[in-house]
C-alpha cells in the first residue's frame, strides 16, 4: 500500500508540474492520503466479512454462532468531538461473537469464557479456530468482544481505541450481556482468557472487576506500556500518542501509561490467575511479563506462572497447532477446569486433537 501511495504522490506532482503553488499541491496530496486511508478501512471491512463466513465453515459443525450488537461506556472525554451535540455521551456500540456448543442442554447451566482478542488494532478472527473448537468440546460458552478500536468496522470504530482504558469495560459489558440474555450461563462460573493485548485486557478486568470472574489466564500479556514504548519503534508509539487516542507520549504523560499497565496495578489481584510467557517472544519481550510477575510477588499475591524457554513460535507459541502448543494448552485447560468445572474434562492431548479434527 505504501508503494501505491508513493506512486500516487509522484503522479500528482507530475500532473501539477510547475504551474501550481506549494499550498495547492499539499492540499491535493492530503486529499489523496485521506482517500487511501478510507480505502484501507474499506478493505478491512471486506476481510472481516470474509472471515465471518469462515467461522461458520470452520466451527459451525460444533457451535451455534452469533454476532451480537451491544454497548459499552461512552467515549472518553478527549474523543468526544462535540460534548453538547445530539447523541453526545451515548454508549459506544460494538459487535461481539457468541459461540454456544451444539451439545448443550439449554435447561442446564454452563460456564462462560470471556475471550478478548489481541492486537493494538485487530479483531477476533479464525486464527483462533482450534482454540474455539477445543472450548466447544469442553462445553464452555464463549463471548468474544470486538471492543472499541477493533478493525473491520470502519474508521470511526478504529479511532475509538482506548488501549488499557474503556476497552476493558467493553469486554466486561460483553460478560454482563451474556448473563442477562442467556439463561443457560452459570453466573458463578465465568472465566476470562486472552493473549498479548487480550492478556492485558484480561488482567485489567480481574483487577477492576474481581467479583465478576472466577479465574483468569493471561498468555504473553502486554504488561508494561512504559517499558514497551522504550523498545518499540516510533510508528508503534504513534499508535498510542495519536490525537484520537491517548494524545501524548509516555515521556509526556508517564502516569497515564502506568495506569494502563498491568505490572503497575499488581496490588489489585484477587482472582486465581495463570500467566505464561516465552523467552523468544519478539512481540512482548519476556522482561515485560517478568516485571508483572515480580510485581505480583512483591505484593504477596498468590498466582501461577511459567516462563517457557525458546519454544518455537515465539509470541504465538501456545496458540499454534504443534504438539507442544497443545500440551501447553492442556495445562491451561487443567487450570481453568479447577475453577469453572465444564461438563467435559480434557485429560490427554488426543482430546484436543479430536476437538480440532472431528475424529
């Protein structure tokens, strides 16, 4: 896409030649760049619609799949363009995926897994197919929120991003929606799991709403945004300091970045928690997670964790379809089972393989 933009820029300059002044050229270039920005969001929408169809193909044999339209809190004040306009202060609307095992008896109660996706700007895609199939086989019900800032829903949703902020409340709102609307959910058996940015959201949810979750799993969680801004490049930092997001860099407002970082909120932990990280993670450096682990220990918190050494796959090491990834996921399912007691318990790797491949 960058090549296309550069080519378009060159064509604009050639078309003007020397007959127009610099201001006119720059105004035209700005319009061209805005058009390409909107095109990117349009392409994201198409990709998301295709992936939605793929969910039915990949999981439809074992799950009833729905996509519900629900609300979270209003925009943060800095994002509200006109606080006195009609509709200002209304709740933010967003979509969420619901997966219900076809094998359940709706007259009984089942545990719920709240499953926020990762990525600074991303969405819940069929990348998680085998994990969803494994959860269905254990007869968990799953809700996966496409919280504010998710991609595939246009520029307006993209720019509602609030990393480590109100997105956390969107995810908790998806939990509340399920309890209110699905009589087969056991309100006392709700867990939350997430990887990467989804791990950060999971941690903040149990920190801010400890009574709402029985157990949590955080895989390779983003843990310290202050440190993260230090080792990532400028284009990554710009995602946070954008005028529609935090609006300032970590250098300019370190307290705000600390507020959004799990490692600086470790004193809030009350919920049973399992953390996994991997030493060769090229996305969330292991020292971020080590900071979280050390902070929890310093606060005297009881939790479980494991630092894996050089597992193939790096950041995705236990979300992959390798045998070692399944072995590690089995450990996660053992941990969740102790608190959520799903009707079906996985005992061996073969149980995960059967869930994935139907035999």
